[in-house]
C-alpha cells in the first residue's frame, strides 16, 4: 500500500517538496499518496491540493487546523514546512498522534526545540527525519568520496568559506517572519547556514570548539503595518570552527562590505585543494575543480562520473533510487521509504540537531564573547543567545 503523506505549511520551500512527491508519484505510482494539505492560510492548502488532483487524479483533503487534520486522517507521515518557530510544535503533535515526521531545516528553532522533537519521536517509537537536501546531490557525495575514501587531497587540513558584498538597507521592504528572531531563530547563520552545518559535519565530522562574532553593522529596518521596525537578522559573521579530527575552517560572511565584493570557497588537504564555484552555503557545486600540488587539475563533473562508477548497483540504488539526483526528491523518497521499511532515515532529527548546533554555537560564542564547546551547545547547556527564544515558546 502507498505511504499516506500530508504536508503542513504550503508556502515557500514546501512547493519544492510537493514537486518532489509528484515526481516520485510519476516514477513509482504506488509508493506514496498525498492525502492531506494543511496551512493556516487555507487558500494555500487548496492550491496544493488542486495541483495534486491535476497531477494524480486524487484530491487531498484540505485543512487550516493541524489538530483537526490529525483527528480526521489516517496518516503514515507528515512533511512539516512551516516557519521555523512552529517546527517543534507541529512535529511533537504529529509524533504524539503516532505519525512519523520529516521536518524542514533547521529541525527546531532552538536546540531545546529540537530536543523536544527527538524526545517525542523516541517516546512514540516514530521516525523524525530532517529534510536536508544538499548533501544528497552527486557533487556533494563525490566530494565526501574524494576527501574521505579516495583521499585525493591527502589528509584534510583547512577550509575557507568566505563572502563579502554590500546590501543597502531597504526600509520600504515589507516585514516577514524571518526578520524576527522569535520566529526565525536567527539570520542566515542558521537559515541557509543549517545546510552548511550539515555539509561540513558530513565531510569532517563533529566540531570540537567554535568561536564566532555576529553583528548587524548596517542599521536595517523594514515596514510592518505602515511602521518602521527592526530587521533583527545579522548582516555579518566570522567564525572559526575547530573539528575533532584536526580540520579547522573559517566561515565568514558580510553584506555590509561596500567597495569590494568577493566569494571564496576552498577546501585544502595535504596534497591539494577543492576550489568551489558557488556560494558559502550549498556546495561543493558541480563546477568545482580539484588542483593538486603537482599541478594536475580535475573537474568535479569528471569526478562525479568516477564516483558513480565506483558504486555497486546496490549502493547506487540506495543513494540515487530510480536515478533521482535532485536533493529534495531524494530526501522525500528517503522519508517515504524509511516509513515503508521501518528503518531510520538517512538524516535523522539527531543529525539535524548536530548540524544546527554548529550555527547555534556561532551565535552563542558571540553572545558569550568566548570560545564555546560544541557538545555543550548540542546538549543545551549553553543557551545565552537562545534563552529569550526558548522563553517565548515556553521551552
């Protein structure tokens, strides 16, 4: 029987999730059934349901209230794409109702919120997956392979992921939830940064200590209901991340740097470097290249082919089922398949906690003005930055 899935939150990134499920329905018709759509703005849920009807011939039920959906529907899993502050609220309700969940990153608005999701999953013996798409794509898999298995770069030593540019204040822009720390949990350190936290953990393992400075250099205000209010997101951060395996990374960004822009992402080993081609959040990208100290050069595209050739059929089927290579399709397929076969998902809520804890450690280090122990952030022992957010949500 098809796995019965609902989507909670039908705006923003959830459109990518809906497209992913429809792709899976097209490739494997009996794998998944989209049975319900839920959003506080009912029109959004209705729009998603209509798209499902047009693509599959089956009309999902529409809800604007999560409790009503849980009481009315027989669900195997729920894909949670709400704003960050409601991830743990929706997830714990679903888990306590006996429904497996996949939660968009960051898994919870704070470390405590994420622990609440993990505890509810454990208490109810249900799956709690983190919707992390970046590491699943071929160039990211190939990067892990060439660094950790092929050892093409020798022993990994350092990395630099650095960006600087200038974004002028936009007081005429409209306020949205991401600009409020009590709703978003932080700025891009934790938003797109949750992707990078997962990627560097995937490549290098857990950090040991982290030192960060986070600030808003340019005063940034936006318009809310006709009034100017503060945009609470940072526009600048600089972090040194020391890993337990000896790798040290610098992750820095500023959108308050007029006069000269740069973007620089490089991973160094004792034998050479992986020079990335894109932003500081989502790589390594397909157009990256490897340059060894003997001068030889290799394109990531060629190395992806080599990596794919190194996989046996069973491993290829596990990592790229039905030839899927899009990360969102792969995360949704993995969630469905984990429910179907009663197995852990590839990226659990615990892994989501550890990825976001890199980001939280940067905030906590800045708030405490000192180096912080990564494991103390993971456990929730350090929560100076997060405390007001936790209090806002009674965590």
